[in-house]
């Protein structure tokens, strides 16, 4: 008589709390990164590797504080330590966190650190739709000098996003051959207008943004090799007359700051400014992003917006169509880390 193998009792699979712990403590990692950056740790270690005691002396930390900070940075892959106790930057920290390097992403870090308070008061924002009582980023409650620094960081942060691969991704996604005039509406630092002008020698570009922003953009444009073909225009994109005769209107990262009414208004102004055969280019982060990480990014990013939010590429295409644009092409940007879709519409 054969005996059947005994069936193992089925174990109920309980979820573990680990993912929750990771989420709940994620702010520790951001806090370490922001503090080390503000304390110039990466700049100091770029000059030469240091011991804990040396770093404490140069950065003005207690020896205990320096030891804990460096150990935390090491655990996050930001620095490494050799057997002699000398700390040095990891390759990503050395490439992206040392001021003065063309690859520097430190203004973006400073801007993200500025959003810390908003996320600490998220319930207030969600309950009222208003910024929280303690949130100061960009608000008039902040002393002038502080606010100006925060605003400058923001503009330079946008520049760093563009230089970090976004401008290249956009440039690869669209073909502006044969076009000669581009208007970059709310163009921020002018990074995309500069990149397009570099790519297309026949192209001239205008960067429209608020006066304090175009003052910064103008400096960056003058430092570029295309300062003779890119210029700035100070104005309010909701009310300004965009003029006429453009081949391309670029709206990069603009729609997510607006609600539907203003989006349609801006798109109609873009349409009126374009020549027949010209195109509007919208670059955005979207909830229908091409990777799970980008979908998550768009969902979290949306919480930064007081008005507006992130919209699907399909919704953006619909708005373009409602504004008169035809032959709409939606392109996912798989290699970009900030904006994940480009939507292009043609004026018939
Ligand atoms: C998210 S940023 C995008 C900037 C740039 N297009 C980019 O992709 O890097 C939004 C831009 O809108 C500009 N902006 C906000 N309100 C504006 C207004 N009323 N008129 C013109 N520009 C405005 C901001 O100064 C900022 O440069």
C-alpha cells in the first residue's frame, strides 16, 4: 500500500512591515544628503580626502557629529572610507555635488530642501488647498534676501534638470529642421532655448518669463555660445501678447502649474502666435509615464502644486486638439528623469 506524502500545512503569508519602515524613514536619507551638501562636505572632500577629525575642523562640526554624518553618507553611497580612515566622495557625489562643476545639481538639491516644510505640513495643504502656516518657500512671509536666494535656486535648479539630460532628451524627441523662430513660454533659465539654438544654427529663440527670472536667464544665455540668437522677454505669460510669426512655441513644465481654464488660454495664445505649419511642444511629467518609477514621481510631484498638478499625456493631447492643433504626436521620454512625455501639435 502506497502512502501519500503528507501535505505541508499552508502558511498564511503575512506582509512584513519592512516596506513601511523604509518609506517612513526615507526622510532620514534626504535629511543627511541636504545637511552634508549645505555643510560643504562634498566640496571639502573633492579638494582632498579627509579624516573625521579633519572634516570636523574644516566644516565646523563636532567630532561626534562629523563621524555620524560621514558614516551615514557612506551608508547612502555618497562617500567611501579607506583603511586609513580617509573619506572621499563617491563618483556620483563628486560629479553632481561639487559646486562649480558643469554637472553640478546642488541648486536643485537646495530647491528640494526648500520643499521640506511643505511636505511637513501636507495635511494642511490637502485640507485647505493653501500653503501651511510654517511654509516659507517663495512666500512673501520670507525676508526678501532669503526669498530671492530661494527663487534663484529654483531657476538654477531648472537649469540643472535641463543640463542633467532633460534638454538632450527633448532635443532628440523633436525635429525642428527648417524652423527659424522659437518662443519658449515661461522658459525659466532658457536652457531648452539654448540647447535648441545649439542644435539648429538657423534658429533664433525668445525666452518669455517673469522679470526676475529672465534677469538670471539672460546671464546664462550670455555665457552660452548662442547669445547672439537667444534673447529674453520679460512678461506674464497669462496676459502678455506673445506676438506672431513663430514656428515653434515651447511649453516645458508650464501646464502642471495651471488649471484647465488657464491651460486652454495659454494654448490658444500659443496657437495665435504660430505660423501655419508651426508646432507647439509640451513637455511634462505625467501619471501615464513610461516606467513605474516615473509614474510614482509624477504622483508625488503633483503634491508640490498649489494649483494645477500632473496631467496625462492623453489629456494634454486633448487640450491641444481643443485649441486647434492637429497631427498630435505623443512621445514618451524613457531616458529622462524629470519630464517623461513630449506632446507636439501642428497648426494647420
Ligand atoms: C516649472 S518652471 C519651468 C521653466 C522652464 N520652462 C523649464 O522647463 O525649465 C515654470 C516657469 O513658469 C514661470 N512663470 C510662473 N508664473 C509666470 C507668469 N505669470 N508669467 C511668466 N512666467 C511665469 C516661472 O518663473 C518658471 O520659470
